[in-house]
């Protein structure tokens, strides 16, 4: 994740060999994408935030991978826009793993029907994404994350492998604070941001 750091800092990360970068604010994604393109830096941009309907077209234009497909309605909108834009980024279905009001996602029973729908489209279906619920206290963070990520792995294991682009569902889960639990549960993609840019608080403030 390159949120809260300016484009030049994100570019320095790409120059170390990291080709997959993520954003969750569309203004920042557009700004960094333009910065990278002007300098001939080739990276794959991942969209990691909730997609508001009015911003769906902008996300579709910028992102190579979208990790937050959380409803049939959003998919239908993306499908309509994709025909105009001639862009079909890879998709992850976002699954709700807790009751946090600020975190969206599909209920368990809605995952398979949407997976079947996406698999029949021109969008590559890559896997499932989930975020651990907010723990009641800091000492419980690891246990709460482990249960949530184990649940996502269980849901993924119940889906037909042939629905997915790579003949298996990839798991996108884990952030700086719970990446160890995510990796133990089988995550292939972790969203590490603050841990990479620790000590760059001044640059982060300058990013706005």
C-alpha cells in the first residue's frame, strides 16, 4: 500500500523491484499512476478500497486489479463501464468477516452466486479478499485475525476451482498489523503499507 506517501516515495519502492502497488483513494491513484507513467515506471496498480458508484469508472480506468467487489450491483455497474472502457481488471470478491460497520463485504451465502456470475464474464476472477474485524483489545488482535482469515480460507476452499483464473482462489488478506496471522492462514497477497514506510512521517504528511 502506498497511501499517505507521495509519488516519489512510492516510486522508490517500485525501483527496488516491487511491481504491485495499491491505493484506496482514487485521487491518489490517478496522481501516482500519472507520475509513474511519465517516468516510464511499469507497475500493476491494485485498488483496495470501497468503490463508490460515482467513482467506479475512474477506478476501472486506473486499476489492473480490484480487491473490493462487494455486491452484484457493483459488478453490474463495472460490467457496463468495462464495455465502454474496454478494460477488464482482475477481481477479488470482498467477503465480510465481522460486524464492523465501516467494513463492507459479501455475506457468506452471496459469495458463490457472485463468483459464478463473474466467472461467466470477461473479468478474470482471481480470488477472495477479507479484512479482520477490529479486536476488542490489542492483546486479542492475533486471535481475532486468525479466526477471520481461517474463515475466509474455508469459504474459498468450498468454491469450485474452475471458477477462478488460476484454477484456484487466491486469498487477499492481512495488513501491517496482522500479516503474520494472514500468512499462516494461506494469504497470497498482504496489504503492507505503514510497516514499509515507517520513519517517513514527514513525507506522509506532505502527501496530504
